[in-house]
C-alpha cells in the first residue's frame, strides 16, 4: 500500500484520537508549498506528533478522523470481551498506535512535481521508512491541493493514482463512512453484549455475526 494512503488509513480506523477531546481540528504548520507540506509531515512524524501529521492532510481526511472517535471505545470493549471469553487470538496482529505508525517514516524527498488541472499538484516522493526492523525506500505518488493559503496533502485513490477526481472520491468516502458510524457502533455494542451472554461458541462465530449485522442480515 502507498505509504501516504497508509498514513491516512490509520485515521480512518480511529487508531488515535487527536484534537477530538475538545472537538477542535488538529493544528500544525501552514505549508507555503506542496514540498513544505511533505517536509512538515516528516518533521512531525520524527517527533511522534500525530496532530502535526494529520494537519497536513486535506480537510476530508482530518474530518473523518475526528468523526470516527466514537468507535474507539466500543472496539476496545469488544476486543476485551472476545479475549475474556475465548482467550487471546494468536493470529491477531495488533495495530500499533498511530504515533508508532508515523514514527516509522524516516525521510521523504519530493523528486518531481507536476501541475494537473487548475488546482492539483501531483508529487513523486522518495520515502524511507522502517518495516519489520529494516529500512525500506520506495517512490510513491501523492497529491497536493490548496486550502486557503496553505497546501494540504491528498492521499492517492484506491487505485494508487491521483487526479482531479481524487479529492471528490475522498470526500465521498468521508460522507459514506460518517453515515455508517452509528450502525458500526451499534453493531459492536450488540455483539459485545452477546459475547458476554455466551451466545457464541467461538471468536469466528462472533465475527461472522458482526459482519452480518453490518451487512443488514441480522
């Protein structure tokens, strides 16, 4: 997965709530150029400054992270109920806190930038990050658009590309996910109670019930 999309994905999963306790948006340096936005991300990542990283992304990404804050506690309670009932899952890979995820990014250098349309700049970025204890370097694509006087980073779409429709796609995903949040929260709370009540014989059965509820089959 593109590293920049991965950084944004951490926000979508609500792995860390930043600025959410007060309902305020994450603050950070205002980038005067797309290259400066990339530099700000790296500087913030090195410090473990999640707010600083988040602040460099486009508004839909920042908003989605804030709106998903209500899922953290139901998810934690469901995991605790499953572990208490069925024991720890040896196959489960715990997602590290977002702060730990961002500190894996060690360097990022903009190798090229190209204007695409009236409002978008497409960046080719050489990134270096630690993966499984080893440094890995690769070239990745990232977009940048202007919000007011500041440049903000736009993660690539699902296909890994960036074009003038990407911001619309990210915005649409924000709207779609926001609409699903109440049902996701309801589903996790329901399954948590049923796990504690002994309704399910295995972790897999509980997971299947959760999936079916989210798909509207229960």
